[in-house]
């Protein structure tokens, strides 16, 4: 099982980020971040929270309490951001998506009705 430092490094590498980038994002010095990653030092609770936030993961993952680097809230947020985020759509795009969803639901309803008639 990976220790805290190994998990920090693994997650950093998964994100393809440098120690310098993540240290800045977490409000730490590169030396501090490096020492946490190598296991030379253990972060205090505030630093652990900042590191988890910078790595887009949970402290539970970093501490080895879960094997899943992303919790459900992070996954939902990541999925929304992939599609432009909730505020990233224009009124026209929202109208188009609503129309497409409505058409999809109507088509699905027809298919389900046909399947029920056949059975």
C-alpha cells in the first residue's frame, strides 16, 4: 500500500503537474511540497487539505483510507467542467440541449412501448 508521500506523487503525476505548480496552487513552498512527497515530513491538517485541493482529490485518498482518487462530488464537478460547466452554456445551447433531450426521451418512450407490445 502506498504511503502519503507516494500517493501525493502518484496523483501529481496523474495530473501531469510539476511540484512547483502544485506547491504554488497549495500555497506551499516547493521545498515543503517536495518533503511531503518524499515522506521526509508529514503535512499538518491545513497543509494536507491544501494539497488535497490542489491535487483535486480527498485527504482520505492521500491517507490511504480509499483507493478512489475522486469522490462523487469531484467526479460530478469534473464531468460538468468537461462540458463547459453549468455557466458555460449560451441560451441557444441550453435550448438545443433541452430539445435534443426531449426528442431522445420521446424516441425512447416509443421504443419501449413497441417492445411492450411485442412481448
